C-alpha cells in the first residue's frame, strides 16, 4: 500500500479528502434465505468498492459440490440482483457464490483474498444520516478514517466516535486520535462527536445502543467479533434492533508498521486455520 495519500479529483463537486487506501467492502449475504441489501444501504456504500459474497451454509453431511449443483443457479440469480442495485448507483461490483459448512471461516477467507477494508452485516435500515463509530480496542485508525471519510464526505451525515473503556485500553486517547485522523483526511470536525464510556460487555453494549443510530462502524480490535455480531436472529432481536454494522479489518502487520496513523499492535491475530470447507465456482 502506497504511503502517499490520494486526493479527490479537482473537478469532483464533493469536498476534497485525502486517503491512503480506497475502501473495499465485503458484503456476505444469505442468498437462498432472501437476504438483500436495502436501498439506503446501497446508497451509503456506493462510494466504496463492493464485493458481494452470496453464501449458503450446508448441513455437515451434505457435500459442498452437491450444494453447488443443486442451488448455484438460484444463488447466482439472487447475487446478480443485488449487484445490479450497486451498478445502478454507479459502482462496479465483484461477486462470488460459496457453499460452505463454516460461514465465519468462509467470510474471513474471502475478506483476506479480496483485500477487504471492512465486512458488512447488512441488517435492515432506513435512511442513513447518523453513524456510530465504536472504538473498543486497538484499531487500524488509518483504515477506519479512510472508510468513514470516503462514505460520508459528500453527505451531511454526523459521526459519533464512541470509546468503550475496559482493562488497560485508553479509549479517550483512541477516539481523540481517530477524530484527529478524520480531520487530516479532510472530514468536517463539526460533524464529529466524541464520547467515552466504561463498559464490561462492549459487543452487547454496541448492539444495545445500535437502535440510536442508522449504521455502526467498528474495528476488529481484539477477540473476533463477527460470530458475536452475526449470531442467531432470535439472539439479535433479544438484544434490540441492530443497525447495519461495518467491521473494519486489521491491516497485515507489515502494512500496519509502515502506516504512520496506526496506533501500534493490531487487535487481532491473523487466522491461520487451514481447511476451509467450501466449494466456490470459478468466475
């Protein structure tokens, strides 16, 4: 990744921003269960590069090749419909269809393969005007700022940087650093609010507070969060209404060390597990 910032084109009517990494968002969708991406979320994400991952989790006893033979045409049609919505918004889209026995491992693997900045949990939403950025641990500040600035610079949306303290993590310093990095990217500081709170269960506190906001952005920042966020539908409903969630992935160690905005050690180690049990047609 180049250390030189890229700047919005001079003839672009949007305010100029300087970013290091154009954001790429991976959108995992349960395509055979009717899950889609709401139109307001398409509009919100349109400034980013988009990869749509249509997946279907098979019973352990069902070979992935059998699932592909049985369901691929249906899955491809559903993914194409979602991709068309982004294309109508002026964004080229990469698509993949996967049949798997392990959703979380598959999402992690594809995110690594495509170099995704963030992974989206595409919950239902209305118009997006107020975004919560939850900082609960060591994060890739540069990536987070690039994503937020790119998605929101041409809007009037507001951002709340919410630091969740716990253990030795200095949430106040972290959110101040995030605010300063957003300002260096060219994002209007008047649209940013900074808060900190002491919490014992940060994931569940974020979920509980999500009803106050239209979308959530958070870093991996420690123990894996995708399993907790995906959960079962009944568990999410029990915690309250959940807005769409963008989980910003940690930079690889080498890239992070070269990034002057990174706050030091990344919060999550790379997943070295082998044997992802998936079947993915070549595209």
